[in-house]
C-alpha cells in the first residue's frame, strides 16, 4: 500500500497485546515516528528500539497495567496504547499513519481511559513532546490540558521537552464501539 494512500475504512478490534504482537507494535511506532516526529530529524528515519525492547514492553504491561492494540483482520496491528494503572498515566499512543482518520486513535484513547477508570482513577495524565503539534491537537480535542509541568529527557542524544497534559474524567465509562474486545470502525 502506498504510504500516502489511506487504508480503506474497515472494522478493527481492540484487545490486550500478546507477546507475538511485539514486532508489529514496533513497526507501528517506527511508521508513526517517521511520519509525525520530523522534529527529530534523521533519528526519526530509522528504528530507535530493538526487538528485545518491544518484547519487554509487552511483558511489562501484563495486568493490572495494559498495552492495548487495535487489530485489523487484513493489516494486523494498526495502533496501540499503554497505561500504568498504578500511576494513572497513559504513556504511549501510536497509530500507523496508513490508518489515520479511521477512529483508531480515538478508540484506543477511550479504551485507555476505561482501563484507568476501572482502576479507580478520576483523572489521567500523559507527557507529549512540545513540538509534536499533531498529538497535542488530538489530546486537546479529547479534553486534555497542560498543567504547567515540563519534563526534559533525552532520546538517542536528542533533548526532548515534554509537556504534562491532564484530563479529569466526568461521568460513567464510555460504552462506544471500538472498545476493548469490541469492533470499531471509522467514525465510531
């Protein structure tokens, strides 16, 4: 499939990641970073993490934590999110750019919120690089607001300034299509 040509709208399901998903999770990360993290320059054009790193990510997110994937029957893993249920943090959310605009990110975000609500949290926080304008816009549209905290870190020699964004949950858990174990579809 041409990278500029969007995938056709199809249903996808959300589920917990299993060990066999690790390579596909890494591939989604690499594709999303190449497309959206141009502020990293050349670093964004090559894989940043090893196969063992992705295996470890899956292993580290066994319950009660969660690593959720969006799976399409034809394309495999097309997105994922990770949450730390003890801290109330959502710290990864990536969608393969070939599947952008299908509601995958929104479904993953809502599923992450549901996991955190079920763990007793009334709010969620995340960090995102201040130059990642696409992600910041997505989170703002979902009700996240900066709380003034900035975290500085380094990724393969590149200094990152990450803004802490917070969202307070209001009302009961969402019961939309596209949640964990249920099919989702563009526009859901």
